[in-house]
C-alpha cells in the first residue's frame, strides 16, 4: 500500500495585483494572496494526521501475519520507505508541536543497526528519563525494538536501553550473520528483559542464527514471561549434551498462542558443533514432556518438519487451529500429523517441486493456502515455468482433491514470487476454478480475488486475430 504524504494539489495561481507602494507592501500583498499548500488546521488534528505519514507499521503487531488477510493489513515485517525518514526530518522543522509529535513516533519503533546507534539511543533515552519536567519520557512510548547489529556492540548499552523502555511489547534479535551461529544471546540481555520488560513483553523473535539463545537460558527466560503470545525462532545456539552442563527445567508457555520455527541455517563444516541441532526434533521433544507446556497453542509453524517428533502432535495437536510447513521436509508424514490435529482450521503449505501426501479425510479443515518457497519474483522461460512450477502445483492440487474435507471453503494460491506469473496460465487456472467451484471452494489469489476470470495472453492474441 502506498504511504500517504503531506501534500495537496495547489489551488489556482493567485492573481498578482500591482501595488503602487513601497517594496515591503508589495511583498506583503503577494504573501497574503498566495494560497498555502497546507490547510489551516488545529494542532490537535495534525497530531492525528502526522502518525499516518511517519509511523512505521508493526509497532504493535503481536500476532504473525495472517496468510488470508489483505496485504495492506500485514505488519509483521514492514518494508521501510526511505522517504519516511526525510519526512520526519522535515516535519520536525515546522514547529515545536510537530517536532514533539514526530519525536514520540520515532521512539515507538526502534531499529538498531550499529553499536553507535545503540549508544546514541541509550544516551538520548536516559536524558529524557532524567528530565523531571517531562510527563512521559521517550522510553515509555517504545513498544518495539529490532536489533540488527552485524558487528560488535557493548552489551551494557542494551541493558541500559531496556531499563528505559518498560512498556516493550516486541523484542526482535537479528544480530550477527544470519546464517552462522556466531555467538549466543548474552545472558545479561535476557535477564534485563525479564527484570524490566517481562510485564509487557508479548512477542519475542530470533530471526537469525547469529545470536541465538542457549537452550538453558531460553528455558529460564520463557518461564519468566507470563504474557508471551508469539515466539519465533530460527535456531538454538546449543543444547545440553551432558548433565554437567545443567539439565534444563520444563518450559511452560502459559499464554503462548503462536510458535514459529524457521529454517535452521547449516553452518560450514569448520563451524560444526555437536550441540548445535540442525533440525527441530530436540526442541520439540523438550516441548512434548507434558500436556500443560503449551496450554494455549493455536498456531504452529515449522519449516523443517519434525519427522522424529510426531509425539508433539499427539500431545498438542488437538489445540492447533493453524499449521504451516514446507513441502520438501514433510515426505510422507503429513497425513499422520493432520490426523492428530482434529480441530485444525487452516493449513499453509510452502510448495516447491515436492509431492505431498494427504489424509483421506479431515473433519474440520476450512482453508488451505499455498505459498511459493521463493518469494522473489524471477523470470524464467515458459518451458521451465511449466516443468518446475505448473506441473508440481498441478499435482499438489490433485493430491488435495483426493482428500475429503466437508468444511473446506477456500483454497488460496499466493501469486507472488515464483507464482507471480500464474496469471499467464489462465486456461489452467480456469480449469481448476471450475473443479473447486463444484465443491463449493473459493479458489483465489493472495488478495482473495477469484481465479475464475483471468486474461490469457495467448487467448487475447487469438481473439485479436479472429476480430
């Protein structure tokens, strides 16, 4: 969705009236006749308008994106418009009221890329906290902080920053190289999150392997977060291999609704460590020791299917309402997993060229969403498109069709990335639309637009020749 900007179409040009007076009077008359581009509005109204232009989306996005929501509603990982920072700088120069408004908005969502930025924010927030004339200091406005520091930084600065942001809702860690488990999350940071932010923290993410947590630290951390709703992991830095390393306690997520486990990066052979797991089986085995560990679980995502941990579905499958996985890792285990999720409403599949088995019957499944494994639009020759994308997708639709799902009413294929050119195969889409329409299933794209009527370029050419 395009971001709005603070600009209006200028009205008709003012007529310049000749004034036989001093030059100062002439300038004054021209200024008075010139129509301002900005309407004359009270500051209170501008305080409502400015956030729509300068605020980063996702500052309060506790839940992960819904694959069935409209694209402009998605706030999980917002794309930052570079112009937003120019707008912020310019708006701060207008007047004191606008400067104060923009300053508060900047404090809501922090994205930190370097140690110098971190140090600057710490000093800024500490000065604001020490200012007794301010009713609400800057740190109290902060609801989300994303750490994306590739190089070194002072851990004490992170601790000091967390002391200043007691209302933090979302903590995201993507420090270090994304594909290499370089170091573990400093225990001082986890302890600071517990001490200063545990009452408000509702979403925690490790989006890279560069600074993943040790499992022992992770257990203590999560057991102290009683309001956590969403947890996302890409890797665990290490699991205990010996009793001398300390046997972790059971981890309990009292209110966790969403558990998302991403693709674990494979480090170089020279970086291999036996305590670094390349699958999620060890993690899910720890999560399957007691039925009360995940009492509120509704949404489970696992990009590496736990082939050795189906007990997780036996323990928690009946709670799940949404399940997401990747086709290349499922093999033949999906029917067993789905049978252990009798109350499942939504199934999301990331499909490549692999085939998937489905159970013959599922009583509650309402929606299926198919997303490409590659979300970057790429151009390929037509024969490659048919062989690598259309044929596997066609086989997947045939496999889904063999499953009896009386509650199913929507099948959505995201037309992005590798699937962006599906519209070029309108005849094929129309064929499948008719088949699903007979079953009362809405066959549509990412935006929910039906595939019933698609413009086929080849048909358009033939129609022009016939005409």
